[in-house]
């Protein structure tokens, strides 16, 4: 009657990566190629109230981005997923608990350099989900002459701030790199971004 013993998804993990909370899993053994998955989540302060995630109902892929589905970024949540195929459904499998506020993992910002005659304007953009835009993201910026170990540090700028650097005294190849910062229970930061280098006041 179209009922097959569907094995549940494996390695169900709620992970935080690049500013997003994502539930990932692997297909259960012997799953049909066209199996789909449905995800729900619950908050630690409202246990046994499993909330539907409309964009993760009957999906073919093995992950679900939960960031903007969460009603409270400061409360621990866990998610669960089941496999669906025709009229068969696997048991639900739950993840561990995490909360965005303290578990968020940051990605390095992308730097934009605007070179003017006597100055350079540096801004940092972050690959943020829209729902967390208004949290207080900051960044640190490093500036150094290529080949030198001596870095000038500009620290604690807000995400939308532009750092303006007077370049009148700078001659040669200068490099910039930045990292994202977030103050939760403790201070978190991303890795530094790949250096971007520019030739300043080059008389050639």
C-alpha cells in the first residue's frame, strides 16, 4: 500500500555558521532518491510546542536555515526533522539545544576600499540574515605596509561605520584586513578577512 519503512535522518545537528543557525542532517540508510524532509523547532521556555517552519516543509535538501524563523534569538531552541516519502514518514529526530545570541559563529566581513586623493575610506559589509541586521555588529580593522609586521589597529567600529584614513604620509603598498565582532555573554570575533592591498601615492 505504498508504505515503506523509512529510516530516520542521521547526524541531525543544529549548527551556527556565518551568522546563521542551520539544521543539517544526512539521509537515513536506503532512503529513496526523491525523499523529502520536514523541520520544526521548539523553544526551551515552551517545551513540547513544536513550531512549524513553512520554508522547510517537504524540502528535498538536507539542511534548513532557521535564523529568521526563530521568534526569540536569546532563548535556546532545538529542532527536529523527519523524512517523508509518499505516505510513509520516518520518526522525528531531534538536535541539541542552541541559541543564536551566545552560539552565533561569525564570518569575516568583506572590505570595500574607496581611494581618494589624500585619504582612503574603508567600509565593511557582513553577510547577515535580514532578521539580525539590527543587532550591534562591530568590526576591527588592521592596516599595515606590505611585508611589515607592524599593524595599525582601528577597533570597535559599528558595522555601518566607514573608517577614513589620512594617506598623505603613506607611500607604497598598504594592506587592510578586518574581523567581525559581537558582544554576547563573551566577546566573539571572526577570523580576519583575506588582506586587500593598494598602492598609495605611487609616483610612477
